[in-house]
């Protein structure tokens, strides 16, 4: 009798929790395939689906976002830009996001060696402060070298703050960073994996990559810190990536993003900026676009989606992973059908096999619509780049998948000035030149496997 009552209670409790989770899920802004996937899991396997949703399912967590505090980045006065790019700006202007700034300088870091040199230069030449956000800091030779550079600067009195994502850097614990801490540096981990129930979400990661020296110079892009990303000399198997060094008025927005993330991770109030960024000896027109639970809407996603409809001549996308939602896939296929030069440039094989299976059906649809799929054969391609016509280029931390575009904390930079757009486009052309064109047809077994992975992808 007791076990019968207990089983009835369990059934009722499971139904109640599933109903509550479903009610929460349908109120969130999700793609149809994501909502349907979660609905099926919670209805068919409530004792698995509901706990899984509590761990992985949240997107814009109002309570946690309030605790962190929304990013305060709004600035007035957008300069005039070309008609196509202005469409993107008008969308971004509806959110509390940074406006376009002029008078910046952007220097691309086209290789891991250039990125390493830029990082070391920023660290060694900083006078007052070094603020660093990284998704991954590896415990390898490059990670130790950067740690030692930071340790030396902290010992010399520079304010060194290192913010790591607790999932991306879960192997890099405080013991590895003890020299930096003993020298006076500060370390924080974003959104700990182990936390009080409902206090955070394991699924929401800080994927931003930002290095700020003296609140005047910024290194950002797709790189993390580890020997596969960068190093002092060429290394066999090093990933192909793109980063940049930014100087000028736009650097203050990266500083504001860092301070908001740092304050949340440390449980303190964000500090006020010490001084305005100095003017740069150049005229790059750029716009910083953060995205994530601390930003209303899905800014980076809407930038990408809007370019699929604004593009008239070319739309080039470089990404390590490609798992779009239905709207973005349709936008890309329509752009290809109306004659836009649509190119999706990806590694032939990425470091995540499951995403390689998930991407196949999407890529073939774009290919059948007239778009070009270029598979990079020189190893792992990790850059996140978009070029639209002669009007806009974007370099940042977000992959073209639903995790980056809808879940993670990300940041990208849009460039509207011709010199910067041309420099990014030439880098893309160099990467695409040796790539193998086209994804081949697949057999029944592979097609079935890709379909299964495509159904599961929205849960991840």
C-alpha cells in the first residue's frame, strides 16, 4: 500500500513539475524546433526531461539577469553609413546597445603568432590595469607563459583581473593560478558549475574573449589562450583564427562589458570608468555588439539574420560550427536564390564530431539553393567572421549555432569603414582559396544519423 501511494505521488509530482516546466518553456522566445524538442522530452520522459531542462533549458533568466544587472551601454549619435548597413543599425538602435563610433583603429591579428605577440605586448606595456575575460585558459606551455607574464605585471603593481568561464576553463583551477594570486592578481570564475539549486544555469556560459590594457587598448575576436590558438612560433596543428587590436572610443564598451561580467562573478557593484579612451590615429567606424542573457533580445542573431535580407552582392560567413535555426537557414537560402554570393566557410572536420553531423543537412540545403559551401582543409578553422557586400564586416566570439546566438554571453564588433571591411574580406579570401568546395551527398545511414542529431541539437 505504501509503495502504491508513493508511486501515485511520484506520478502526480512528475506531471506537476512537467506542466510547470512546459509553461515556463513556452513563455520563452525559442525557435520552433527547440520548443518542440523540449516539449517531447518533457512529455515522454518527464523524470529525465524536467531535471535536464532545469539544468540546460533557461535562456533569458530574468532573476539572474537582474542580479547581474543589464549592460548599460547606450550612446547617442550614430553616424551615417551605407543604406544596407543602416538597416542593421536601425535594428540595433531598438536595444540598449552601443552606438556606432568613429575615430578608431583596428589592426587584424591574422595568425596565432600575431595574436600571441599582440597579447604579450598588451600585457608587458600596460601601465595601470589588465582586464581579461577568457572562455578557455589552457594549462599548457602557452597558458603558463601568459600566466607568468600576468604574474610579473601584478607584482609590479598593475591591477590584473582574470575572469574565466567555469565550464570552458574547468581544468584550470586556482592551484594553477596561485602564482598570479600571490603576486596580487585577482581571479574569478563565471557562473560556477556547482551552485545552489536555481541560483544559476549550467547551460549559460561566458564565451566572450576580451583583453583590455589600461582601459585604452582591446584585444578580442575568436581566440582563447592555449597552444592550439596562439603561440610565439608556428606550431603544427595550430587552429586558424582571427582576432584584432582595437584603439579608440569603442574600447569603452568592451570595458563596460568586462566590468559588468566581473561585478557579477565577484558579487560586487560595477566600478565607474577611470577615464575616456584616447583618440586613435585612424578613422575606423565600428560598433560593439554584446549578446546574451544580460542583453534584451538576441542582438548578434538579429544582425546575422538581417544581413541575409540586406545583402545584395555577397554574404560570406566563416564559422567552426553551423547549426542555424529555421529562420536563419531560410534567410541564407533565399539570399542564394536571388543571386547573392553566399559562402559558408567551415573546417572540413571540426573538434566536435556531433556538430559535424548536425551541420550536413543545413549545408546541403544552402548548396542546393545556389550557395557555396567551402570546407577548409588546413586543420581546425575557429574564426567567427561575417562579410556583407562592401558595407559591413563582423568579427567576434559567436559561432553560427543556436548555442552562441541564443544562449551564451558573446560579443562581436561590426566594422562599417571600407578599409576594415576590405582587410577582413581579404583574410576570408585567403582562407577560402585552398578550401574544398561542396558537401557530397550521403547515404541512408548517414542521412538518418544527421537527422537524429539535428533533432537533438536544439536541446544543446
